[in-house]
C-alpha cells in the first residue's frame, strides 16, 4: 500500500504562497472585499477621516507642491477612490496636489481611476501620508507551540493535505527564538501554548516607513501587546465573510493579529533603519485605539438633536445615519478596538492632537 504523501512547511512560507503566489488569495480578480469587511467598506466616513488626516499632514508639511497618499494593501483601491471623490472639496488646493498610490500585488483592477498609481511596493522618497489598513496582519509569520517539555517548536502545516493538518517541527532558534524571548515568551510554558513570531512584520513596517521622505505612516490592525498576548495565538482564516479553519490553499484569507508594540519599537531596534528611526521619533509616534484616532479626526457618533426631526426631517435622517456609521467605526467592542500605530517622519507637531 502506497504511503500517504505529505509536504510539510512552516506557516510563513505556506501563507506567503497561499496569499501571494500564483492564483493566491490576494491575487484573485474579485479581491478580498467579498471575504471580509474592513473599516473602509463599513462607511465612507472612514475615508473622510483619512482625508482629514491627510489635510493635517499637508498643513504640517507646509503644503508642498505634491502630496502623496499611499494606500498600502489597497485591495481594489476602495479607500483611494473614496478619498478622490472628496478631493475637489479639500482645502488649499490639496485635491490638485494629491498623488494617490495603491500598493498591492494583484493586477490593477479594470476601471480604476486613472489618477491612482498602481504599484507593488511603496514609492520611494514621497512626502505625505502612508496608510496601511489591515495590511500587517497579512504579512506572513511563522507559528511556535510549546511541546510536552515546554520547548517552543515551529508549527508545520501539511500543504498536501488541503485541510490545515499541523505537526510540531524543530525547536525555535536564532532570530525567531530571540524575538519570542523579548516579545512573546513561551520557554518553559505549559504544553500547547502558541505564538506568532512577528519580526517579519517589524521589518516590513520599517521598510514602509523608510519609503517616506517626510510625513506620517499609519498602520491600523487588530493587535495585542506583551502583557496581554493571547495564549493560543490568533492565526485564523476567513472565507465569504465567515471565520474558517486556516488552510493554506489560496481559498481563504490567512490572518493573525499583530504584536503592534514590537512593530512600534522596530525602527529604534533596527540598525539598518537608524536614520528613519531618528526621523520617526518625533511628536505623535506611538499607539492609540481607532476609537481615539477617529474621534481626534472629528468623527462624531452622537445622535442629532431630536428637534431637527421636525424642522428638517431629511437632514435628521442623514445625521442619524452618519451617527450610526460613526458608532460602528468607533465601537470599542468592534472596529473601534483596532490599534493605530503612528510613525511621523520629519513632522514638526502631532497632527492628531492639534
């Protein structure tokens, strides 16, 4: 009887192939929007908040001749499309000076606004706003799990089984072990505890921030910090709006929450990014919740006064709808729990708390 075939791989390699390889999840023409819903899809108010942030960055930069808006992990360009719709009303002629760039590995969608540049990496040397909404969680990482002796071992997944079957591989060592020791300690822990090894995300974020000559880089994602790491990790899949078992076959999104505190410290820790780290250490660098960030950008979830319903019913219904959308975006038990990581580059002041 022929032996069963297996093809074992670490999760980082498996997810890279499943998400971004030929025929991978993020290269499909329909895009990811049919599988999961982000803040961009939840309400046009999110794009308005991003446009407001862009205006503040523009002002802090002294209104340069060109201002970049780089959407990193742009999907099918939904955020940039909505911001461009607001462009004619942006102050100080910003709409005319705006240079929008979508960064995505998929092919350019048909019918996308011709003003949007479509790239596979951030443009170098821009001044403006780099915005990465739910991008870092799709930067593939390896997974570790403690064995019966409390030794962290690399989790391997069977690429041949097509059902996400896993096994424990070799003990974690080298850079991966050093990262776990600092950011997500597992050594000596009870069997079965898991961690996602996040240093590839730190490197990716450092490269993204390093592409800016001046401005603000923002990453938005579900995240955790060292004191509250989830004991069994967060790796999961999403298909057609439902959470599913993570299977690296290209049929579903593969995502894991981000150790955002480690990414916030990445530039300071990286000798190769020392110049960027120095520039990024100015006012406003750090972490905040989406609820805090959107409120600082003027999003108001308060219900309109009831008196408006009798004096201007149409305006009341509009305001009530906007308040509901703002409430969803800032809900501390939902989208409002996202973490915003902000890295200013050569900005003179904090643009979120003017």
